[in-house]
C-alpha cells in the first residue's frame, strides 16, 4: 500500500488482507493537523498495490494505482494514469477490459445492474454471480461508481 499526501509518515505500508483505508492512515502515523477526511471512505477495504491519497484531491477518472492496466502486460509507468471503468455506466465491452472479467462476468454485472439499479459501493460486486473476493481484489483498483 502506498499512503501519500498529508499524513505524518507517507510511504509504503504493509497491511493485512482485509485492511481498510483507516488502517492505512493509522499505519502512516495519522493525518496532519487540519486535514479534512470527508472525501475519503475510511471503511473501504483496500486492495494490494493501490495508493491512498490523503488530503490531496485525486485527478478525476484516474486510478491512483500503478498496477497493470486492463488489457496491458506489465506495470504502468507512474506517469501514465489508468482510466477507471464506471460500474454504473460501462457497457459489456468496457467491463470485459477489467482484470478477472470476461464476457460472462461482464453480462452478470449488467444483469445485476438491471435488477438492482446503480452500484452504491464497489464491494457490491460480491453480490454478482461469479465474482468472489479474489476477482474483486483484481478489479477494484480499476473501477469507479
């Protein structure tokens, strides 16, 4: 985990599987005085390799992670942002670009969306047939709502 921004000790943090954003911030020594955490979901479960930006506005529509981009091989250079796929607006082709997702899973996501409406949390993907914890961990850095 890369914890950056307005924390006391920014850098790489090793956290247990299932850790949350709040755990990453605590591992980085907490936030600096006056930092507003209102834009962060402190309860969100983290995915290995992602970056948590604290007190710094993220670039809209760009993943903070420098993990492999959907449809690419190898790591993405840190100066090459990875576009996010919206769970609430993406079509089958866009969903199919996500790691761990093929045509069948993409269709299952679209079916869930048709039956339940918009996703309100990335973790709701666990309710989609064919998506488990491992697949969610692969996809999460590359999706948005």
